[in-house]
C-alpha cells in the first residue's frame, strides 16, 4: 500500500455552537467539514504571511512611495499632493 505524501492527522477542535450551526448550513451533504476547515486554516496562515495593502493605512503607503520617484517628477508631485490630503 502506498503512503500519502501529506498524510492527514486527526485532531479535536471546539467551536461555538453558532459557528458550528452556520458551518452545517453552509456545507452541502457531500462536502467534508474537515476539508473545509483545513482549507480555511491554510488560507488564514497564507494571509498572515502576506501583505494585504487594504489593511495598511493610505498615508503609510504613500509615505513608502515618497522617495521612490525623482523630485518634482509627475509621480512625485502626485504623491506629495496625496500625502497632503491623507495626512491632515
């Protein structure tokens, strides 16, 4: 018999009843709770290791770009204008 390259492990988790009930309503009869939860955990871990720009304040993003372009270039003028708006 071949062994799985990424074998599964059995764990026990505790969920609030409201989340469990919502999960049960969300999944169809033939969908696996385990597969859904494994996918959700993987996505959460991937998100935590990634930069999501919508979570960074606009002023911080603009500050990071402030010195990227030559002084008085069109890009610099735009960034300086936006900084004035978002740092008020």
